[in-house]
C-alpha cells in the first residue's frame, strides 16, 4: 500500500535516482522501479568514471568530450560536468565507494577517444560498486520509501506544474500527489533486439513526456558499442568494456588481420567493425586480450574473464568473438543544467534526459559522471525552489493511447520517422 502524498517521487533506482535521493534530506521520498532494485544499467557499467585529474587536464578533458560528440555538445553542460567531477568522486568515497589505488593514490585507466588516463575504476564492475554503495545508503534513510515492481503509468500536469504521478503497484493504480517528480527511468535498450541494456528499459520517460507535449532533444542519437560478446541466443548482450582495448587488447578479422585502431571513438569503430563483418560475410570479429597479460586480465577484468570462460572462451588463451550492439542513448527529454524540464516540478535525470553534454556520441566513462553530477544539481534546485504542493490531478490514462505514443516514439528514436515537435 502506497501513501497518497510525498514531497518527491523518484522513478528509477540507478545512480542518478539514488544520488538525487541522498541529496534530498528532510524530504519525504517515494522511489519506485519497474523491476528489482538492482536491475538497472548503472549496475552493469564496467569501465569506470571520469574525473578531472588536475587543472592541466581541463582543456584536454573538454576537447576529448566534444570531439567524441562531433562538436554537437552543449559546452556549458560539459564544463559543468567536468567542474563537478572532483566533488562527485569525493562524495562517492564518503558513501564507501572504493576505487583502484596504489600507495593511497588513484590509479587511472584509459579508454577509446581519451587523450590521457583519467578514468577511475573498481575492477571491471565500477557501476556495481557505485550503485550498490549508494543503494545501501538509501536503504538506511528513514525519509525514503523504496518500492520494487511498480510501474509509472503517467504524470499529472496542471497549469505547467507537475502535481504527481499515476503508479501501478500490485495490480492496483495509485494517484499520488507530490511537489516534485524525478524521472530516472534509464535508456531505450528494450526497443532493440541486440542491446547491452536490460530489456525492461523501454524509454518510459520519453513516452510519458511526449504525451504531455514536453520537448525532446537529439531524439535519434543512439550509441552502438563496438564490442559485446557474440552469442547465438537472444537476450541482453554482455559488454566487453572499452577499458580492455584501452589497456591494449587488439581487434582482428577472420584472417587474423588488424583492420582498425582499437581506441577510436565508439561510433567510428562500430561502423568499421560492421563494415568488416559485411565485407567478410561474418557474424562477428575477434578481440584478443592476451596482450594485456594474465595479471592485468585477472585483476582488472575478473568479471569479463569469468563470463567469457563461462561461454567457452578463455581470454588467457583464446580470441573472443565480439559484435557491436545498442548501448547508450544520448538523446532524451530536453532539460536544463539543473535537470529541469519546461514543466515546474518535473525533472528528468540520467540516460532519460538530454542536456546536450554528450553531443552526438558519448565519450567513454562519462555516463556515470554525468548522471551523478546533474542529479545532485537537480536535488539542489528542488530544495532552493521549494515548490508548494498542488493537488489538481486529472486522471487521463488510456492504455491504447499510450501504446500508440510508444510506437511513435520508438520510430523516432530509431530514425524511422522524423521527430515532430510536441503538440501545442
């Protein structure tokens, strides 16, 4: 049984939702997720999280990000992310997150399109390390109510204020009043046959916001990851972290010939791999982790090693079959630098949002950082704005209408139809 009124409703239990909740002290919060608490893409993130190493790295970090984004990034968003990176890492450590260190100092790794090592990591399960520690802290907060297997059906908007949400839980629909609603529902991987995402991540924020005429940005900017483990069976694809190539793994075609620079930006390398597969008539290319050496493979990439072995490929002795798959959504609901939409009291966070920070192609390991930085800014904005509770909630939900909207949004995301501005 859910309550009728909260200060804040947060939809999604990935890093952006969790971090926002932790920065909203003294607020009565309802957090829901449509699956299990841990079943979100934040838990799956492998490679790491970027951090500004020192002032000498600032221009390089900025240039690497906008170059990977094909210079379509919002520069102020990029600067905001970089400038808040150290504060974010300090917060994570206070919450118990552990990053690789030597003699008490951070160890930085490198990934594709980075000009220097600036990525913090925890083995090859950085996302799990961060998300699990944040979730543990959220569970300790008496002001936060966590609910699994609850689905957001709609939001209520009156006079350009978001007044609450319609939530389905245990086969019952609840109209819940709130001062603020934060949508952190993740990406669009569930729209694709081959994706590294959980299949229940189906762009729910996009569908609901489109119904309410809230503008999108970069709607068809979808990132393909170059290297996921090739499998004949259907289902979520296991990602082989870009850090593997950053540390020296090599790509080969079926003739054991190298055909591309392994540290190219993701979109460029994905296209080269697909071209090579088409030229050869093959279903995959090969990744060789052996140049990393046994020590690095087992210490830095233990989960990747374990999963590959379970699928019949020992990275210490064999090449691994890899193929590109849908990975990340750079588009989303248009928001400002506080993650606020055009509707008062409605915020969109993480992969569901688009503040322009990633441009046309996300730089590796900027996703966790971006999600965290702008989640905290959203929380600060909520506290500073201090909206009153508005109780006007119109029940307008229609299953057939939402299905039609979902089909249209999916076609726009995939570029099958042009994005139409929301209705006036």
